[in-house]
C-alpha cells in the first residue's frame, strides 16, 4: 500500500480476518501526514477498526450521517476477473462514490472500502464489502482485496495458528466524546447484524459473538483503539492472558458457542 509513498503496511491473517500494521515512510514524516501526527500525539498506537458489512452502499450512507456528520474521508473500489484465490490480474480500481452498490458480476471479484473520520467513531473507521463471499461469516474466504487475492488457498490447510482463531473484540476510547454516543453511532451506521443491550450501552454486538467496546480514556490519555480481544485456540491453556504491544492491550479470551 504505497499510498503516494506515505505508508508501508503488512497484513497478518488471524483465522479469516486480518491485523494490519502501518508505518509511515520518511516522506510521510516530511509531509506531516495524519498518520505521523497521530504518532506524535500517542506514540505507537491502535489506528483503525475495520468491519465487514453486507451492503456497502446502504452502510456507507448510514455511516456518513452519524456523529457530527463529517462523513467519508476516503474510499476505493476494485473489480477484476477471477474468483477468490485466483489473484488480481487485470485489476481495475477507482475512487468509491458514497452510496454506490458494489458491482457483482459472475466471473469477477470485487471489493469496496470506505473510511470515516475518527471524530465521529472514536477511531478511524472503515467498512468493507467484498464479493463473492460477503455473507459468509465466520470462515469467510471471499476476496478481501487489501490482503490480496491468494490468501484463501491457505485457509483450509492452516485455518489458524497455535495461539488464536481470530478477533473477539476491539476496545475504543473516543477522544472528547461520550462512549455511549459513539457506540450508538456505530450501531446506527452499521445497522444490519449488530445490536446494543440496553443494560450495556457501551458494547456493540456484532456477528458470531464479536463485540466493540467503548470506554473512557485511561490515565495515560490514549484514545482510539486501545484494546483487542482474541479467541484463544485452547480455552484451558492460553498462551498468555494479556500483553501490551504498541500501546494496545491484547487479551486472549475463551471462545463462545456461536463463534
């Protein structure tokens, strides 16, 4: 992801989901980009929460109407011939238009990613729809184009590693915003397939037992993504309980029945 020479990134597969690491280039530091300003403020830190949605056209419009309605900050759309796992030969890409449905043509793979301002969602927020396979969760083997289109060939051979089967939760500390209000913004933006229990108004429930938690900033003042829960491969013998890495607290938790 050259992004105009500003960023270097990697994707680490956790089950059928991905952890993305992002590092600004020397050029980005010279230009003083949003990423370098975030690092100046927080140091190494969590950067973005990405959620798969069933209809990016509907969700992108709903997300854009939340919070202060700052709206979409960027978006991209790709289409190429092939199927999940076949690679990205002859790929076509362009900017995404707010509310645009994802093209779904037989014999092609397609995907759209749309990002929204952290002021509305507590952290940089991204929604994704990828076709085919967008309705399959968990164990999705659709075309998640930021990680390429060959990773699917490894899933059946090695569904996960020896520590975790994938993401259980993300914990977000909004900056200068009420966690309950930000949780409601996510729920109203994502709409389909998520819900809030009135007894726990700062927890958003997603598919397959996953959650998003919204909390007040801690004593260190960190905001944005401050914690991640991972499903443990072995509920009785966890590799670790919690680790602090790059300003994020990583916890291993027991899998739930519908995970």
